[in-house]
């Protein structure tokens, strides 16, 4: 099973265990046959050149060494020297040697043949080791590329290691300081395979990656090359773990920076936008409490209306601040049900002058899937923004459903809140929904009635929490159109 898995990912390594038994046996067979075949052939051809026949036997020994290694080559050299002595050296047909020079030549032949056999066997061994090292390097390189292109999870990485080593299961342990100060403890960071070991006693092998991490393995024996691979894998484990920690640290830093920006903006809002209506309320109340001043009924009504207006504005600002904090903390949990666009308009448009709104919603539109409270806040914020930045135009509400209106592949319906104000530049659309962004050139900002720039951010956060989208586009003829798109309700009629 392990070999099939390794082949599947293309990282199988050749085994380096020396020359195998089949090759040794083949070499021994050739060592017995080839020298004899040479002598039979030269005898049949009546070829008597002793030097050339000796070279033929030397070539046979080298060939046997390349196939079967040292000892078959030695057998070939000894047999070849004996055959040379018997068939080619005078006196022919006898193992005795008449000429001492011939004896010296045969001894040199035997030594050279054994030396060549040793060199060829060693070269074969080195070639195998080089091939293994190259395969090992390719495996590590491919694995590193797979790690960089993977999801970065330790589980995925351990699964690749387990398959490469042919193990049944693997676990990565990390040390931690025990609370009772009895020494370091162990915790499981990731595992791979069926029933991975979680203790040293349950593992067949344990590899200490560094002082913080240990790999526990269960499976067959580890060869020497696999142990070297495991040492390299350990370095990758540390790299993957450190990359995870860096990613988490970067995410934490981003959240901290966002939180700091939020706190700074809230402090700025509290110091200005919240204090302004408080000052207006306090001034109106102080005026009404003066015992030595008698106000006409019209003046009293105006002061009370001022108090109510500023109180409503404070309530709206505080609601936006609280909603934005929920959105940034991922604490928005919508209660989705079937709603009609027309059902949320009375509450959403409360406080907006009726003469500023032109409601063009059709009565037979299908229901959408939404949270009533959130959708009311979305529409209220969009209408308030339109009224604020387009004071000289009506705000038109239009809703429609069609075949081309989709959200995440689901049929949807959209509500358009259109105004014919000055609009915004296309480059500013991306910043429009950022928290604490305001168009400071609006008429309302000049008369001190601007908000804190959270209305559109809250509207977008609530819309996305309900599974929809909020986009801005230019109104034909000038102005800005906010498009709320929400999926259609697929349940029964609510």
C-alpha cells in the first residue's frame, strides 16, 4: 500500500542495499560460462595470440564485475587465469608453466583482473548511491514545492511525509511546560493515518526534530536513506510550523491595527460628533430651566424639538457604534426568515420626511431571506445617507427580481435606493464602505449635522451577514444609487 501511495505522488526513492542476490547469482553464472566460452572459441579458431586472449579474459572479468560485483569477478579472473594456463600457455594441456615469464604474466593478469573488478564494483556502487542521492534531492525539492503550494496545514504535510516513508501513521508532538512544574509535557499538533500514536510507547519509531518537536511513527522498519529523509523532513516541519506562526502573528497584528484604528476613530467621534448633540441638548435644557425667563409656547416647542432631534441623533450614532463593534468582532448572528421589502419600510423610514421619499416598490414582489431588524437598519442607513448628501432631490426606492439577479448562485431580489445628488468619483467607491469615511463637502457636514461615517459600513456588514451584497453605482442623470441584493426566500409563505 505504501509503495502505491508513493508512486501516486511521484516521490519514490530507489533502494540502496548493494548489489542484490539475483545479480550476484547471474554474475557467478557468467563467471563460470564466459571464460570457458572464450577458450572454446579461440581453440575452435586455433587462435594462439596469448596477449589478446588474456585481454579477452580481462574484458570478461570487467563485464562480470559490472553485473555481479567483486566476488563473481574474482571467480571469473581465477577461472580465466587457469584456462589461460591450461589452453594457451606452454605446455598446452597442462597446468604447469615452462616459462617463468608466463607465470609472471598470469599473476599480473590475476591482479589486474581483481583490481578492475574491484574498481568496476566500486564505481557501480557509487553510481547507485549518486542515483539515490539525486532521487532524494528531487523528492525533497518536489516536496518543498508541494508544501509551498499546499494549504499550509501540518496535517497535509505529515500525510506527504507518511506516504514517502511508507508508514501507517504519524504524529507531531510539541513540548509545553506543565502547570504543576513537574517538567515538560507533550501535546499533539497534527497527525496522519489511521490510529496515529500519541505516546512514545505506542510508536515504532521516534524522531526528535528539535528541542520543541518530535515525530512519532508507526509502521515498518526505516532504512538508512529513509532516516536521512526523515531528518530533512524534520527541518520542513519546523519551517511549516514557523510559517503558520508567522501567518497567525500577521493576522493578529492586522486585527490589532484594525482595533487601534477603530478605537482612535471612536475617540475622535466621541470627542466631536457625540459631544455636539450633547451640547445642544444641554443648552436647550438649561434654557428651559431658567426660572427668570418665560418662553413663548412656540419657543418651548422649538427647544423641545431640538432636544428630541439631538437625542434621536445620539441614539442613531450609538447604535451604529455598537453595530460596527459587533461586525468587526464577527458577532453578528442574523435570524433569517421570509420578508417583503415593503414590510420593513415603515420602521426604516421613521424620522425621514415623507415628502423626500418616492416609493416605487411593486406590491407583488417575491419574499427575500433576511433578518427584519438588520434589514431595517440597512435601509434606514442608506436612506439617511441619500437624504444627507442629496438635500435637493427625492430619494427613490425601487425593487425588482429577474433572471440575471443572483447571489452566490441563488436567485435574488434587489432594492435600489437612488438619489440625484452630486454623486461621488469612481475612485472613491472602494473607500465608500470603509468605517469612519465621510464626504466632508456635503451640505450637512457644513451645518454641523454630519455623522461619524459608520452608516454605510454597518449597512454593508449587515447585508453580507445576511448572505447578500451591497454595491454603489452612478444614478443615470447624476447622483448615487445603492443596490442591496438578497437571496429569495425558498420556504413557505411566512
